[in-house]
C-alpha cells in the first residue's frame, strides 16, 4: 500500500511543469506555443530569459531528485523495496512526460531524468551530466546531448551496481526519452535542429 501511495505521489509531483509555471512567473509566453513547443528548459531559453530557463531546469531536476531521494532514504522504513524505488523513479518521470495538471502535454524529460539519476546515486547522475555537457559543448545541440547521455545512463548504472530492478527502470526512462525526441532525431538528420541558445519567434514577454 505504501508503495502505491509513493508511486501516485511521485507521478503527481512529476506532473508539475516548471516550464509553464516559471514562464508565467516571469511573464513569458507559454513555452508550448513557440519554438519546439516543448515545455522544457531548452525551449524556455529560446524566450531569451536565462533566469526562467535556469529556474525551469532546477525545478524539473529537483522534482525527479526529491521523489527518488525520499524513496531511497525512507522507503525501507515503510516497506518500499528496491522494486518500489524503481517504480517511483518511473512514476515521477512519466508525470513529467504526461502531466495530469496540464492535459497530459509534458516535456521530454531530460532534466527530470537527471534528477532521478542523482536521486538514485550522485555519481550516476554526475557521470550522465558530464556526458551531456561534453556533447552539448562540442555540437551545441541539446537534443543530441540528451540522446547520447540517455544511451550511456543504463551503461553507467550497470557498471556501478549491476543488473537489478532499477537498471530496468533507468533503461525504460532512456527508451522513453529517445521516443520523445523522435522529431528531434529527424531534424538532426535533416540539419534543421535548433542549436542551444537560438531564439524562437513568438517567444516574447507578455
């Protein structure tokens, strides 16, 4: 029963879209109406507001971290085993992708996935983050960096902890993240993908 409660709570927490919330607080256009139309930090950055983008990134990562960290730290005390932690990780990620509070129109999950990985293990999260940073710096494509980092995340987990329920959760997140980037993959192949920092038309303050 406690595992079910934790999973539902994680999904609801994941459903808080910080891209939409922060855009409203900063007086920006809804990120679902310009650029990639993705409610995430990279698209918010296209509004020209670095502060809003950073706040979005931190918020989306923090909710993933918090849900998993609580499950890891206190789950055993209330009967939530490793399989339950894996379900919490998936639930908060699914909440971000398909948020109940925003008509199930969510982001692609990069920041939230990072938060989940950091919640599972700091070194796991940092290794994945460094992978993202290296690719993003080299090519200036957020989507490409996310795709490559997502491929490495299950490898890093397996290397650190071996095969268990959480590895399957990390692999599932990676697969979902790649699925959510299907359009970006097409744009990358066609040479039409926007680079990090490019400003989108329609991303204006209200």
